[in-house]
C-alpha cells in the first residue's frame, strides 16, 4: 500500500506521524521537510535556543533514531512542487514521485514580509526557523542596537532575549499598545512597563515613514517624527498560512486550508493540520486558524484518529504561552468579545490573572506567573464549564475546588 504522506515536519506533521504509530497504524509513513533538520520545537527559537542556552539536540521533538525505529521515512531538503489529488501522488522539486492513500498538509505558515519595494536597499530579517536564528545571531556579533518591528509575541520574546544578551533594543509597534490583538489594555501595560524597566525602548502608535542607510547604520523615521538609530532590523509582523500548494491542487482554502471537525478537507482522504489549517472547532462551533503548538498537536491526534477509522473531533481550547525574562504569560480561551474583566491577584506582585467575562460567564484568562490557578481555569474552559463571573470575583472562591466535590 502507498500509505500516508505528510508534507511538513513541524509540530503538526511530526505529531501526526507519532500519533499514527501510537494508534497502531502499520502502513508506510513518509514525511517531507523543506529544511535540512530533524523535526524540532519552534518556541525556543526566540528564547533559549536564540540565546545559546540550549543546543540543537536539546530542541528536537524526537531523537534522530526515532524515525527509523518507527519506520517513518523522513525526507529532508525536499520541496513538494505538485500534488495530484485525483491520481493520489505528489512530485518533488527533484522530479521524484510518491503515491499516497492519505495525504496530510502540515505546511505551517510563513513570516509576513515587507515587499522589497517598501524600503529599497534596506535589509530586514525575519525569524521562523533554525537557519533564521543562525543568520540573526551571526549579525548580532557586530550589532549593538537592534530594532524590532512589531510588538507581538515574537517581537517581545526576541526583545527579552536580546536585552539579556546585553544589547540595546528598540521596538516599533503601529498599534497604540503591545499585544493589542490578543489581550486587554491592563496586560499590554504590564508588558510595556516590564520591558521598559529592563531597558527596552518601546514606540507604540508609530509607523515607519522612511529608513535611510548611513554608513553601517540605519536611521528610521516614524510618522510622528521620531528618529531611531539602529544597526540591525528584525520584523515580526505576523504570519500567513502556507496553503498555495493545497489550493493549486484543488483543495478549498480561505485564510488557510479549510477542514472540518475531523481535519478533513473537501477531499475525504486529504487532511490539514497546524498553522496552515482553518479548522472547525467543536468546542466553539465554528472554524478558526490558530497558530500554536497545542493546536497543531490537537489536529494531529484528530487526523490520526480519522485515518485509522475512529471519530475523535477537534475541540481543543485555544491556549498559548510566552516566556519573557523570568515571567511566564499563559493564555487560554478567546477573549476578543469580552464585556468585563477582573484581575485576580496583584499586578504589583508580578503574579496575577486577567479573567475575561462575557454575559456574566468566564470566557478566557491571561495569567502571569500563576500556573496552578491558570490550569484549573483552562481545564474548566476546555470542558465547557460555565463559571459565573460573580463566582470568579468572589474573594473566598478557590479555583482548585472547581473539580472537587466542594464546587
């Protein structure tokens, strides 16, 4: 039999192969990677691995022998150039052809980049993979004052890492606050204050008008007339799903590859997982594209179940984490439609939680250094438990009681 082909070796692709073997799938599994690396964890790229606190071997998802031991054929340095859905085969850049009985798109996402004509003659770098880390770190050997464009997760994590490396870091964010799309103003203020207290210069509500090269430096001028001198520019301005290969093959796409609750595309034997998938979520009752490791791993479990004939559905609660300095930010649920917010704990103690409510019920939480309480709320939200905001705001309420007889 031709078996399963997996295009992509990130968390979604690798986890799909792992879950298939764990589920007892015995046919052939072939996984294709455009990189010359064994599958690795992505979150450390902007943190420990970036700073040199961990080595490549430390961030591998599985040891190198795992793939041969489990009869998973990993093809590195291999780009897929064509997918023939009807005749069930793919073609590589080298002209090799592989047939499949099931196909999984785990193609991930790519950094959103500035068009080359936006700032001609200016080198702007992006961080997405190990090669990017190596490139940026090499440039940092001769850099004293890097500039980050974008105050999202990547920008803030890189700022923290580079500040800890002894560099003078600046951030430009076009929104009026950091992390505006994903969190409340109180959390944005906390992280702005945190980074500024560590020496990071932050310029919110600013867009770049011009970038002029002066010797080995750049002079960046903003719309508000601010001038920033930098010797290295790194942008973290979002990501776009890698769905062109799927779309060209006839798979339906809109903000990613459209899949149902079983992670199936419009073709029953073709699946998609991870950043590239716009997946229907049974917990919420609608489709969403979530860029996170937990989401990628959840999709992989669903796909493995679908391929072997079970009926597990995608109902993963969206959740994220971000490590900056000694602080761990953990977020669970979708807070974008909240109508009230309650702060559990004390912000000044650097240990608190933002609890988001909608129509009287808890819908999401953002936690800073409160992992135990966060996990209780995360588990409750994942199990569709309706916790009233009155209960959450009760100073006598113990979140650990949610799953005990006392609740």
